[in-house]
C-alpha cells in the first residue's frame, strides 16, 4: 500500500509533515510526498501521485487564505480534486484549512496540524480498516475542531 501526500508552499503550516508523521504512527505504508506552490496545483499533483508514482490513495493538503478570492481558488481546487478522483477511481482526501477558520496564528497552527493528523488517521482507516469508518457513520465526526456528535430525535 502506498499513500501520496501532496501539500503546498503557500500554507503557513507544514501540514504535509504532520500527515506523514501520523500516517507512520498508524500504519506501515510507503509514502510518496509531492509539494507544489498552491492549492490549484494540488489536482495535478494528486493525479501524478496516482498515475505515475503508483499511490493507492492521496491526501491533498492546503491552506487557502481568508479572502473571497482565496475561497474561490479553494473551490476550484476542490472541483479539480473531485474530477481527479473520478478520472482515476482513487480516493483523494482533501485537507484544507482556511486562514479565517482560526482566531489567531496559534489556533491556526493547531488546527492545521490537528486536521492533517485526523485526516491521516481517516486515510489509514479508508484503505486498511474500512469497517472502522462504518462504525463511525452518523456520529458527526469533525477533523480539527470538536466533533459535532449525532443528531438526536
């Protein structure tokens, strides 16, 4: 099993390093890392990791800014990642942290690392232990901040 991790230089936190560290903590898998400039470069990076570097699944990590144009770029990148999944029949776990999700740099750094780590754990579950995800269905899981929990009747 080989996991691709693509991240960006635009991010203000080394989310790729956190993801790689967490992947190594939870599974013995080969890891291929590919760093690109920004979030709109992630779709082709993910496609290269799958088609040319033999990855079975990819994590795409990015940190769009907090302005409206950044949200638009993130949306475009998300659309590209979805298209890449459909073209390759491989999961690409999108891990974006928008700068305006946090109140300050300390919280932003914590959130980026936490979200990267929790999605790395989900990546391992998806490829090696899918039954673990079935058990979590409908439980309101959130990556980064506190889980929402299930809705009650």
